[in-house]
């Protein structure tokens, strides 16, 4: 029978699964310790260990009120429940086929079952930075909440993104502001907040689906996933390749490092493959609503290996895939739109899959 949903603002709006799943053993970073400079070295070591070995970790005590997070989930819910598809389609980015992603992206972009041609049920609404670089219209369900969304996003930047970047810089034995200087909010970059709905599939379809969202890496610096009680996110262990579930944690963020940091560190920081699979049977009757934030370097940052890090030099991480192959190193803007464009074509099935995002960097759909 369908699961009864309490008022959405309660946040834990779906009961956690009772199934015994193969959970990933991920470290937890306590950001309440960040305010004391004496704690930062230890935190930096904990973080660099996590992103060198796993590429995924949890963050607790990150300073954003649970009520503010709940409100953002509610804004996402209002958009998907109140705006008809015909109106949503008015907000598809005009450069969608060229990699554009700000605005609405409809379901059905990805073939999730090549045998039957079954397509995904994933809808996305992205809102870019509020720094004056991006003109974007919104449906009323979003527009009436823009002030609140901007406050939330700027709080994420200051309380979560900047501390994480500072800790990575400390661990790489760089000046504390080395990475934050590449991620200033007022400078143009493709950061965005995302309201994401994974629509439920019939149970019969779920039995033959490997994934609702195929395995992939994210293209920026950090992805922040606010607590998602519907189990389905899996990561591929960087050592064994084995898929493991990411356990929902009360009051915590799930964070993963992405392609830009991997390129900037010549692979020392892992951009870990992850996917969304059908939920356990006791959660398959509900849609999966997600709230995410994507942090990326400035558009004009060249994704060349950082040569100023004593740690990277000692460990022998001195050139990334572009440099090793002798191909031009892209800027963050070039990388963003090349990979986004590849995802518009490479995800559509084996016959249309392209293996090369840019010269020197091959990509694939992970299963």
C-alpha cells in the first residue's frame, strides 16, 4: 500500500528503510570545530583522508538551521506539485542541447533500460548564482521565494563551501585562501542550487532497472546533498568498484568531491562514481525529492594541476590527464559545458555514447 506522507515541512517525511543494505562506511567531519584555528589542522587531515580515499563524506554541525533546509525542500515540493508540465517546459534553458542547465530539465532524457527503451523519470530545476551574472525567469512557485533562496545559498557558501575549501588548502599545504580565491561568490561560475525529483517507477520496472540515474561523476568542486531519507544513492568503491549505499543521516550533509578538484590535484582528490538505483521495496511507493548544491571554480580557472602544493609534489601528483596527454587544459567553463553536452548525448544509450568529452579525457556511463 502507498506510504502516507506527513506534512512536508517535517523533513523526515518518509520512514527510513528497514532493509539490511550494504552501506558504505564513510567518515564524518564536524564543522563545529572549524571556528577554532587550533582545530583546523586536524580537521584538514580528516577531510583530505576522506577525499583521497573515498571522495564521499558526511558533514555534521554545519551551521544552517534545519528549518531553513526544510523550507527549501518545501519550495521544491511546491514547484513539482503546483506547476503543470506545460508551464515547466517554458523554463527549459534555450542552450539545453549545448550543455545549458539553468532552469527546468524534463524527465525522459536518459534511457535507463536499453532492452525496452524505458526512459528516466528524473526532473530537475536549477537556479544559478544571485550575483548579477545570470538572468533567469522563474514560475511563480519559485519566483515568490527567491529572496529566501538567495539567503539560503549565500549561507551555504559561507558556512559550508568556504570552510571545506579552506581545509583542503591547509591539507595541501597551501595558503588558507588559495582555493576560496577560486570560488568567490561574486565572480562568475556555474554554481547552482538544484531541486530534483526522481519519480517512482512501477515495481515491475524496478526489478529490471540497474539505475534510475546512471553512474557518473560530478564536474565541479563539491556537491552537497541535503538529507535524503529515500535510500537509493550508491557510490562505487574507488578501490574495489563495489557499489555501496550511502546511508541517510539525521541532521547531516552528504558531500562528494568532483572532477575539478580531481583535475586540480592530478587525481589526489577523488571524483567518485555514484548513481541512484531503485529504492528498497518498502520505499518504492514514493517519489524521491532531492535538494542539492553544486560548487564550482570560477569559469576562467584553468584546470591545471596545482604546482604550489608541497604535498602533491611529495606524493608525485604532478600532472592530470590533460597534461599527461599533451592536450590543452580546459577552463572550468569549457569543462562544464563540454561535459554537460556529453551528458545530453552520451547518456542516451550505447549507440549514441561518445567516449571523449574533450581531447585527453574519456568518459563513459557506469553500470
